[in-house]
C-alpha cells in the first residue's frame, strides 16, 4: 500500500554570540538580522534539538477510481500504481 505521511517537526536552538552594539535593542536587532541572513548556520546546527514531532499517515487513493489502493476496483494495467 502507498501512504502519504505528513511530518511535523518542532525544533529549538539556544546559543550565545557576542555582538558589539550601542544598546541592548541594537544588539538584539543585529542578532535577529544575522539569523535571517543565515549568518548563524553553524551555531543553529550545533545546538538544534527536536522538542516535538507528529506523524500522520493516510492511504493514497487510486487516480482512476478514487478508491483507496487497497480497495481499488480498476484492472491492474488500467490503474496508475
């Protein structure tokens, strides 16, 4: 049987960097900009942790008769399997 599996992974990453700035707000804004510019790719990968995961499988339907593949009524050569 063929299944479509929806995967949801929730990840968190905690790390510290030193930033020279005029204020806490400027330092935080700089850090945020660097995150979105992929400047911390190595730090993210090194500290990444999966905190939650979900999986949901659903049997795929036959493109010819719209029945689940396990209940398909199409002749084998007529169905796109």
